[in-house]
C-alpha cells in the first residue's frame, strides 16, 4: 500500500513521544501488505472501524491514540492508497467524533483539531497557491502543504478514479509521496520484535500466545531480548498468527 503523509506521523510523534514507535510500525505494516478489502485489513487490525467514504479509524498504543485515514483498497492494477487525515489523542478523537455526528465537518478547537473550519479556510488559501500548469515536483514546504490541503479537499468530495478530480488526486498523491521520501524519513529501523509486539497488541494477544510457535516462554524472552533470530518455520507460524508480512520478520527494515 502507498501511505501518505509521513509529515503528519512525524509531527504528532514530536508532540507525543510514546506515539512514535507504534505509528512507525503501523506505517511499515501498511506498506508491506496489499489490502484488497475491509476484511483483509481487519485480519491485521481487528479493532479498525469503518466510518464510510473510505474513512478508517486505527487504534494506537493501547487505544491511547486514534489515527484517521482514508483507505482505497488494492486492485489488480493498483497497489492501494492510505491517506493519513488526522491523528488524535483519545480525548480529541471523542470530541471530533461527537462533532462529526452533528454536521458535515467537525467544529472544535482549531489549535487541536485540523478539521476545524478555520483550518479548512487556511487550506483553501494554500490550495490557491499551488500551480501545476507547468508540471513539476514539489519544491517547497508551501507547495507540499498546498498539495496535502487539496488532497484532503478531494477526498472529502470522494473524488472518483478515472475522473478529472480523481486524476488530480492521483497526481498530487504521487507528488506528496515523493516529497515525503526525500524530506520526511522516519529514521530508525523497525525490528521484528517491534513488529510482533505491535501486532500482538492490535490482535488483543499477549506474548504468551507466541510460546507454541517459538518453542516455550524462555525462547519468547530470548527473541524479545534480541538474543535469538526467528527460524523459517517460526516466521511462517507468526505469519499465520498475526497476518504479518514475512519481510518484516527477517531483518530490520530500513526506512
């Protein structure tokens, strides 16, 4: 899956340090898989909630944080897209969710919730500054922010594929993704231990569930202490248990 924007992950983790590791692992898990339906997504993220128009809510860090994303699933010719729309604390999410039920857009404290109307007005101003009449990559933060704002607006309009709006959405997505790759690296690698811990939490399991696969509690402890690598048969067992890509269990994944 293609996942944007990294900037929102990084900025939120700068404000909430304990969110960094789960957000980073969530990002790698999404990118490593090819989800074709809500059912395939829920196999990995059982607590994910679907709100309509592709909006999906992911729980993070023991339900302390909520990530709101728009998901368009993979097809035979498309890897699929995940657009990160917002990341909330639990309290912020409850407020946003309450306001969303009252009208088409949430109304909340602009300093906390990006979906507030004042923020949407700022985004509209930014969109006016983005001129792609001469095709070019995004060169500045201003252009990047304008592209992200326009993506949000197109997603709110549910821009359909193979329409002028859908083509514009696809173009902006590719431009933002390229800018993310160059300007917003995620930094540290994702270890197999971090991946397994994260997915255990998503599945509502404890480390004890790994004993039959890894060969007992002592070997589970050795794995999480970094003293034991996974065998091929253990990777296969974890793949079946957690629906995780085998690539994430082999070696640390560079970002």
